[in-house]
C-alpha cells in the first residue's frame, strides 16, 4: 500500500479452481469493492501472470479508495458499455502492468540470475 498510497487495507484471496483453469477464457482475478477484497485464480497459471493480475486489481482498490464505485449492477461487458468503468480498466491495465514491471526489474536487479 505504500507505493500505491491507498488508505484502506485490502484482502487477497487465492483460489484453486481446476474447472475455471480448463476454460480457455476462464477468470484470472477480480475485485470486490464493497469488501475491499481481491480474488485471484491460481490453478495452471505462471506466478508472473498471477502477480500481474494482483497489480491490476490493486489499482482497482486504489481507484475505489479514492473515489468509491459500485460493481453490484455491472454485468459482463461493463468495461465496454460504461465510460467511467472503461477509464478505470484502462488505468488498471496500464498502471498495474507498470507496477508489476517495476517490481520485477527491481527484484531481478537485487537477485541477479533469478528469472
């Protein structure tokens, strides 16, 4: 939370789900704004991919702490239909990936030879 500067703690749940992992477009992760919780699906995924998903969802937590939003009425396609949510998704993809990349580069620099 220090780098992202969110003011409420977030809980991260890791879920193993082989049915989900067998789907070509299965879930990777999602954020529960009302609960301040992130759920991450782990089965069959590379650690790097899981960490990238966490970065993305942490950006949604930061967004929610700054300006609360309600996901209870959002159905599939919300990021295409709702301009505000579209902007939040773009931010999460951009800043979540950059956050992960900065962390990854820093980790590799400290632990030379670790990939």
